[in-house]
C-alpha cells in the first residue's frame, strides 16, 4: 500500500504563493473561477428582484415579471412585463418627488427618482377617470434587454376628441420613457450585485467562512 500526501492551501495562501511566483496565474484563475461560481449560485439575484418588484408595484407596474441576461455579451440587459395601475402610475408621474439615494420605509418613490429620474411632472391624475388601461408586454422573446418590452396605454371608449387623444399619447410616451429608464436601472443594480458577490474581497470572505482548500494547480478540494 502506498500513501500519497497532497498539500492543500487556502485561497489566501494561493494568492500569496502566486505573488511569490510559486503558483501559476492559470492555477489561481481556476480557484477564483470556482469561488465565483459558488458566490453567484442559488438565485443570487433574488434580493435585487425582490426590491424592484416591490418598487415597480408601488408606482403602478403591478405583478411585474423581471428577466435579465448578463453581463458580457452584446444584447444583455434587463426588462419586465406588468399590468399598469393607472391611478398609481398617474400619481407617480404627476407628483413632485425629491430624489433620495436610500429606500424609505414603505416608500420607494424617492429612491426610484434617484435611480432613474422621472420623465415629467405634468398632471395626469384626471386620466384615471376616463377608462384607461395599460400594460407592459414583451415584444422580443430572444433577448431580455430594455428594448424587448413596451408600455402601452389604451382607451376603453372611442377617442372622440383630438385633444384628448394627444394627451393620452403623451401619457403613454411618459410611461414608456419611465419603463425604459427602470429597465436600465434594474440592470445596473443586478450588475453591481454580481460584481460585489464575485469581487476579490467577498471571495476571500467566502473562502475563509467555508474553509475551502485548493491544490497547487487551483483545483478545489471538495
């Protein structure tokens, strides 16, 4: 019988050995890639989804379904589908809201304005009494970026006045501009969360907390 001894190293030790030229860059990359997979598994994006699902619903995009792809290919991005609550959306578009870089208890609106701005402060509340309905629907099922969905607003009755039709069209344009900005903001938050989870500092903490060890060639010892 033969006994074989295998030296195992912590992630910090591998980094130190690489700095001294005793571990190859390929070996360190292998260990780092393995840790990144650990850090970004099990629906890592769920916290961002939960925050934005609540925020979208509060300003009128109800029952939102968020989708994304990322973060290195052309065509990556985020988008969502939803039904539009005309009262809430009209109130958000009409109210003057000062931006804040943090979420207030039960009020996401200042944080949303900070994240992506607001296309208008025009008064739209009266439109909720004339039978409008709307939704955000998917226009492209091959990708998930901000250009693959669209917000539309419809009038239940025939539009009898050109002036009314112009206001409704303007309202729809504002809803669409807001939707587009929201998609960009959601994607930025997803990207920031991923970069945090897979960043060197978090990987070091993850490796230490779980006492992960690696061989000299970077293979994880499970």
